[in-house]
C-alpha cells in the first residue's frame, strides 16, 4: 500500500500542465460528460494474467460521478495496442461517441523512434480535428525499468497546448530515494496493482481539479505538426467494407470486441488481392505463438515490401511474442495517392487478417 504522504507527493508532482486556452469552464458546466480512454494494457486493466474490472479509467469516472456529473466511459484499449492501431479504431470507438475529454496512454507501447512519433502525432491530430474537438490529455506512464516515451510526448503536449500528466515526474523521486518500492505500484513489467490504478486515477482527478482554475480560452487553432502526421486521415476497412477485393480467404467470426470478423487464408493456395487508390496502406494481422499460425508473402504493385519486421517480404503470424494480438504493419507510405495492387499469398499454415488501414 502506498503511504498517503507519498501518494499526495506523487499526485501533485505528476501534473505537468492543464493545457492552455482550453474550454475547461464549458466542460465543468455540462451535466453529462463523455470521457474517452485510449491506450494499451495499463488502460485495459491487465495485470498478472487477469483484467481488473475496476482499473484507473473506471476509478476516474467514479470520481467524476462522486462530484455530481453524469459520466459515460468509452474506452479503446488492449494489451499491445499502439497508436497506429488506436488510430484505425478511433473513429468508430471514440470520435463517433463525441467525447468531451480523451486520455491517451501510449508511453510504454511505443518506441522513441521516428515512426512512433509520426504515428502518435497522427492519432492526436485526428482527435483534435472537428468544430468542437475534445480536450485531449496525454498520460505518460513508465515501466519498472524506467522506460517511457516522455521524451517526445511531453514536448508534443506543450506544442499543442494540451494537458499532460506524467507518472515518471511524480514517482521517480520516491523510488530513487527508497521511500517507495515499485511493487507497491506495479508488477515486474509496467502494469499497476489495484493501488497503482487508484494512484493513476487520483493523478488525473487532480489535473481536472486544477483545471477548474483555468478561466480564459480561445477557439482551438490546429498548429503545424510538431514533426509530421502522415496517418492523420487513416480509415479502417474490415471484412465486408472493402471494394476492389478478390480473395479465396474464408471469413471467420471472433469474440474480440474490436475485430468481430476476420479473414483466414490457408497455404498453399490462399490469396488476397486488393486494388485500391491510396498513399498509405497498413495491414492489421494476428500474431500468436501457438501452432497453426503461419506466414504470408506481401507484394505491392508486384514488388516485394521492405520492412524491418519482414524477410523477403514475408509477414510472420507465428511469433514467440504473440498471444493472439493485433499487429499493424505499414506496407506503403507515399506522398501522393495513386492506384495500387496489394497481394497476399499464404506460404505456411494459416494467416489471419483483421483488416486494412487506408490513407487516400
């Protein structure tokens, strides 16, 4: 159990900013609020081979309800989910539900490399588009070893004038001087204990409470990208939503909430061919360590695709790091949109495809 004095210290020091020129007073005047959460296993509530039904998003919502707000929770989070996958699901799972406030928790599900920065900023700008965009808060967490993407997420929050809450800013000092043991907060990786989830919820509620002091705001004006946002206009196309598709892959139902139906191709004759106009294309496939998961060769316009995850244009669905999770793979990223032909040929066992992300 985290001592109350240390808890208060962490909560206060975790607040980076409530943002600038944001409509906080309009937010507080609403009788009914919709709050969105996007992220990975921490936001999902996963820890120690289970999913807590009461994780920090639910605790935060209960905190607002205790203040008299009729509050609805919308969540798009799963173990391993990164910002590219979140981007493809964001319209259906978050934006269409018109949230007033959205929290982004991806600091341990991304890398600090350029492609992660582009993906994160693309999702952020997608959420901020529209006549009345939600207030978007960046929640930065860390692993036990200290890993975090704070190096780019914090300056991006400042660039866009967004609220930012940083667990590393609050928890690092008591960890380093021995007043707090990591296991009081989380497991051997990065997943909070129930008390750790309470701590995260308190950090977010503290940010909201401090935001009550923010008075002035101006209509939001989208700044130029901090780096770039090539996937800002990403569209998600799943089974039954794609024109120009020719395939002998079968269609299978799944119990997964975000992907209720998928394509399954089987070697040696499984073929999936898509003709579409686009400037960026992302394949979302399923990875697993168990037998039966194989591989497929992908060609774009008849040419092999070069990617660090692939060898001779082969996508490997069987992975020691897989557990039935969705994996996004960028196979095309160009400056202009033009017609393309994408071909998948299953070369080993079974290959499972959730859908395709398209930027036209």
